[in-house]
C-alpha cells in the first residue's frame, strides 16, 4: 500500500442467478477503477452468511479482488444469520448440487464484469472450505481454490445423504486448479488423519496443492471474533499464504 | 452440520424470547459448532415454532457435562411431577 495512492471500493448486497435460475442474495465487494481485477467467490461457514464473511469479502476487495459471497442459505429463509443457520443445522445442511450451481452463477457473474481479468478463485472456511473444494472440482472456470479447515471432504459411507451423496474427495480427479489448504492440528473436523487422506488423494491424482497444518490450532483459527478459536500467529501466517497463493495463480 | 449430529422433537409448550412469549412446536437438538459458548462443539437446544418464522427461537448451548446433568435433572423432576399428579386430591 502506498499512502499517496488512491484506493476505493464499493460493497453492497445484490442478487445473482444461482441454481435453477434462483435469484439469491450475494454480498459483492469490488475495487473501484478499471482493473483488471481477479475474482474470488467466498463460501460462508456453517454459522451462516454473517458479519465475519461480509468483512472477509471487503478484505478481498481491499486487496484488489472482485469478491462475491453468496447467501448459500437464502432459500431457507431470512432473519438473523443465527436464525437461518439454526434452521439449516436442523435440516443437516444444504444440497451439494445446489452449492455447485450457485458457485457457477457467481463465477460467471464476476468473470462477466468489464473489470475482470478473466481469472477466478474460490475460498471457504469450515463447511465453506468443503464447498470451495466441491466447486473447484465440479464448477467450470475455477483457477485457484482455498480450503480452510473444511470438514467433510473425506466422508464415510454412513455419513452420505441425499444432500451429500458423494464425498468431495471422490471428485479429486476432476480438480484442475491449484489448491491451498490450511488446517489446525487440534481440529476434529477435519482431523489430521482426514487431511492426510485428502493429501494422499491429491498426490495420487498428480494435483498441485499446498497444505499447512498449524500446531496448537483447532477449528476456526482465523476467527478473531471467537477468542477461544482464534490463533493469532496461525491466522497472520495463514492470511499471508492466502495472498501469496492467489497472487501467483490469479494475477492479483 | 459439521458433525451431522442433529435431531428434532415435536413438543408442546411456550418459550420466552427477545420479543416475548411464543408457542413452541419443536426443539432441535444438535451437537455441533456453537454460535456463542466458547467451545468447538456444544449440545445445542433450539426451541422453535416453525410456523411463526425463523425468529421464533430460543437457543441454549451447553457443554456435554452440563447437558447431561440437565437431562438427568429434568428426568428427576418429571418423576416427582408424575408422583405429584398421581396423588389423590386432598
């Protein structure tokens, strides 16, 4: 950042066409100016489409990305983020096929902007990390993927449901972009063993990936708003890895 | 839904939330990431009325020991309540 250089952004809620042509809410934050800027789609975590994700979306815009965070729970209803997330938790999640189609709508929207540089990444934490991996494997036009402690990439057969009929790891052969994965050694979902299984699958399929396992960190170590989960050193290092990774692969 | 441990029970009663009392039609019982209590996972109770909108909700998040102690206390009180209701009216 240069203290005498201009920077600005616009950030607002809009709607974007997702699965089945449904118009879903999305928070879009974009740098001002002609760009061109790379794009990033953020998949919110289980606690919902909430303030942390709105802040993260603006953070990406401040770093020079056209960023969009769709409300993946939009069809369930509206209220506070917790009101909606409680309902989604009771219904044990949202359909994977819907998430991938919503992701495609967001990727296509951002790449259609006149300020787009033609490259798009996906980013998510918690269930959003799992969704980012799903999108990277199944959506078109993903040029980089970031999975932050996404539980449920590795799934046992007994955990498969109608909404989640296939474990995302089973789509690994279709991943055709580099993957950044950041995980906590003390996390229960995913466990270090599950991350190792994921890494083995990536190696077997010859995929480009960069994984970091942070000692002393559990689930949610980027969340500065949750003191019990926040791990400052891991979060600072993790964000640096995010910017470095995206800069190399999206030209941001 | 990171743990996939989520069930519901149909109940009949009332709960008092931020906007006053409302009729409760169900309780979601889950063990998953909490919103407030500083734990990675908690036993979550969400008293809701599905027909009254997502805002008709009173939520509690407990650690497992507390939830178990609560469950045992509830069963103990119910035993006393059953005896009370069964006693002949004086």
